[in-house]
C-alpha cells in the first residue's frame, strides 16, 4: 500500500513528538502549514495549554498586502516572536510537526530567531 504525504508526515511527527516536550519555562513552538496559510502555537504540554499563537491570518500579516508564501512565513515568524516575548516566553523547543526544515518552515524559524526567540 502506498504511503500518502499525510501518513508520512504523521509518522515523522509521532517520531519527533516522542523526543520533544513543552514546559512552562520552555514551551513547544508548534508549526502548522496548510496550502495557503501558516500557523504557530506555543504549547505547554505539562498542562495541555496553548500559551500564545500567531498566524498568517492575523491583521498584522494581512495588512502587508500581496506576498509570496515564504515572505508570509517570515512575517508570521516575527509576529510569533513579538507575541511570545509579550507573554514572557524567550526560550522554546521548536516542533516542525513532521514538515521538512525547508522553505516556509525554515523561513518562519529563522525570522523567529531574529525576533529574539532562542531554540
């Protein structure tokens, strides 16, 4: 039976999630990438709680006008860093969620690092 892209990503995701865990001091920065949008959540896995989030649907990103998806991811990375710092989050564990560290995911991560997040 052929493995679909989704099944492959979920297998990789499961393998990643056995190794990383978000805490109050160092939450998990989880990235979700759809065909048109990109989302980030800061999660405390001890409490099962989302501490902060940012996405390409936020007003800050939408107001930038037409842009490529990689540029959109960069803006979301900067926004995620700002939101996290306002909530007192400085150090995170990066969860690429089964996606390759390439393209939009890489652009978002590097922008978040530029914005002041440590991971």
